[in-house]
C-alpha cells in the first residue's frame, strides 16, 4: 500500500457562507493510502464528498452539480503522510457570476 498526497479543486458549489447563497470553488488536500494514483484520486474525492461540513452546506440542485477535479497527486513518505494525515482544510474562493 502506497501513501499519496492528493490536491483537489472543487467548482460550482452553491453555499450560503455569508447569508446569501453564492457559487464557490475550493482547494483541498487529502492524504490517502492506495495501491495506485487512480485509486488514491477516487478515495480522496469520496472523502471530500463525505465531509459532513461540506455536505450540510451545499445547496446545489441535482441538475447543477458541483465538480471535484484532481489538481496534483504524488507519492509521499511515511513521515510526511503521518504528520499531515489529519489535514482536511478547505480554501474557498468566490466564483465570478457570468
């Protein structure tokens, strides 16, 4: 089993962060164990989708689904994995309305 650092980019998330629903994107990093990079990406995306704080704040309709894409993935050492494993922060930014 290998250890991976997976950087993800979320887009089109309708959130009510400041009392007025707006579209936001975010960046997040997940540290996961997997057999290969493809499996690591899948696990990281699932973990992000299952984050309870994100799940309870997303207001998107089913026909306007948010997206999570891979930004970067790399294998990391045990020490780096162990030190950073609990990192689950999101960095949100407002998406420009078109």
